C-alpha cells in the first residue's frame, strides 16, 4: 500500500535556456500531463514491477482531479482508496526540467492539505509506504502527530512501515517545522527509510555531505535513531543502502522481519548509471519502489539494492513505465 502525496505533474518540454522575463513570451514544446507525487510514482512503479499495490490519497473534484485519477488507474494499481473531495482543487506541480539539468517545481498543495492518514487501513497489507509528509500539511502539524499515529497503526497491524521525504522549499510552510525533532520521534516507528540526501539537507538544515564517508555517517545516524533499513539516494553520486542488526530487523513487520537473519548489518553502495537523455523526475521514487519490491519478494540485500539502482537508472534514462521484474531480471 502506498499512501500520501498525490498530484498532477504538468511538464512543458524545454529546449534549455528558457527564462521567466516579465512582458515576454518564451516558446516551449508540448505539455505532458500525468499523475505525479509519491503515490503515483512509487505506487505505479511497484505495480509495474509486479507487486499487487493499492493507493490512498486525496484529489479535488475538479477536471484535473478526474484526469489524474484516470491516469492513475492506467498504472495498474488499486485506486479505491483515492478520494475526490467535493469542493477541493487538485494538487499540481509545474515541472521545469531542461535537458541535462535537475528539475524544479512550482507546487500547489490542493486537496493534499486534507490528508491526515485516518482513512488508511493497513490491515491486510504486508507493507505500507508513506510519501512526502512535508507536502501534506496535516502530517507535519502539531509536531507530526498524525504522521506518528499513522506509522504506529501500521506497525500495530503487523505490516512493514516505510517512509520517504521530499525536498523542503526554504520559503514554504514546512520550512518552519522542526524536522529534526519530528524525525527523532517518527523514525523509530519506521522500518524502511528512503529519503534523498537533498531531502535530509533541506529538512535538517545541514551542510550537504560531499564525501561517501559523510553520507555513510548520515545513514548510520538514522539506523541509530531506530530505522531498520536506510536507503539514501544521492543523484549522480549513486545510492547507499544500510541495514540494522538482526534484533531490529526481526521487529520490522511481516515482509521484512523474515529477512532478519540474512539482511542484518549490511552496507552497499550502488553507483549511478544511465544511458540516453537525463530525466531526474521520479528517479528517487523509482529507487524506493525497487527496494520495496526486493523486500516484498524476499530478495537478498544486495539484489534488492540492485533493483533499486536499476529502477532509478531506468527513470533517469527516460523510461516512462518500467517492465515487470522477476528474479531473472526485467521482463521486456
């Protein structure tokens, strides 16, 4: 089950060099509209890889919400938990991604402002992934009380609890939150924690780590805080996977606890690799989905990390929908 942030991604095709200059017109290419955010990206990738996946999120009852829901249904996941809220607008992101450069977003929160996790029913799920609390105002209100309650309910149900973050804009309401304190309370309830290094830099207001040693220290910080598995994605610098000891892994819900004996005390680095055009949107979500798919299929630690790296590289290379995956590799 993948729950949390859902929006429509509106992406004009850019040639590079476009600038916003008042009073002028800049010619751009065609507009690509698709479901975006963690629920669409991570949930859609899990479904594409072959995992039975259900989604829970909020949309507006406007035309954009209807088209986003239709787009979401095409991903192959169960969308019964996606609600169109009467009178609300649908969240959207204007995604600006010049060729060869990292993307930036203009974001409207819309119906995501109503997501508090209460509708999420984890019973029967093996794993519940929560995405982007910094873009869900009720999830970081009151010090993250709703986020803690949701994660606690997931753990109590026996499911494995997973959490991913998003980069926090310096002028956004989420930037006023003490994320260090919030994560100190939330991460002990998390079995799989998969933020990007940039997410953590913006949340914790720390200097960006420049070496593998510093990234490793950041990963171990969250193992000490109580996470069982930590995946830190770091863009073109690759990704790092860390796991806790056997005792912590044995308390990690249905699908991860069974791996405790073989996954304990592991550490792997996976270099970034991509061919063709560079498209960064959704790469981190794809990495998370690849790791979770590896856990759901009881794969060895290194193989699960390799699936995560392959999924991210495929997205970066411009593959819109990943193929199904088996122990022998992707099925084209």
